[in-house]
């Protein structure tokens, strides 16, 4: 499938979701933020265990990990390894990039902070796009954006100079409504 066909197919799925009843993801979104924090706790326990040499931190890490895995199963319905792993890393990256943005904001660098916040939000929306079936994991690996390049671009940019990830995030963001109770 060509990139144009992938984008068209993606747009059709988003339009169908916009026309029909929008899914109420408020509980799922709350849970995803909780999972982000559990991933963060796992990281802290890992570093604390290594810094102090106290294995109790690793035992706690194992308990937190089990809880995180259990809760992630509530959101991620497709258990193939790639979707599971990509999803976990999208949430972790979104949380970390958001924290870097918060630190930049605290230091008075609003431009940098807002850029980090935008990227964090794009990663978060990509997580939902992947887990709602709007974005397929195999279409990400087939992207022509990576052909003949040693490094992946920071953002996928189309011929008009627009960010593919930004467009996709915006569309997914319109479908999701975190304020829906």
C-alpha cells in the first residue's frame, strides 16, 4: 500500500469515528496516565536499587511491573509483541518528554517547553491511534520516510512541509475527549 493510500485509509477511519458515536475513553485515558506513572515508578525503583545496592527496590520494581502489566491489558487489546511493546514505550516517552517540558517551563523557556508538550501529546495520541486500530503497527514499519536514511527524521513531514505525526495526532485528538465523564 502506498503512503497516500495509507493516509487515505487512516482519514476514512477517523471520519467514521467522527460521524458515529465517539468512544468514551475518559476511564481509559485516566488509566493510561496511571500506567505512565507506574512506568516512571519502575524507572525510579531501578535507579534507587542500583544507587543504594538495596535489592528491596528491585523486589518492589517487580511488584509495580506486575501491576503495570495487568493494567496495560485493560487498554491494549492486541497482544502481539510489537503493539504491546510500542504502546508501553509510547506512554513512557510521552511521560518523559512531558516532564522535560515541565522543567523547561519552570526554567522560563516557554518556547522549548511548548515544543516538548506538543511532542509529548503527539506520542500520547499515537498510543491511542495504535490501540484503537486507527494506526496499524505494520504501516509504521513500512513508512517510506525511513527509506535510504541512516536516521529517522524527528517528525514525518509531507511534501507541503506539514508534520504527518502532527496531522495524525490532531485528528486522533479530535476523536478523543478526555473531558467526557
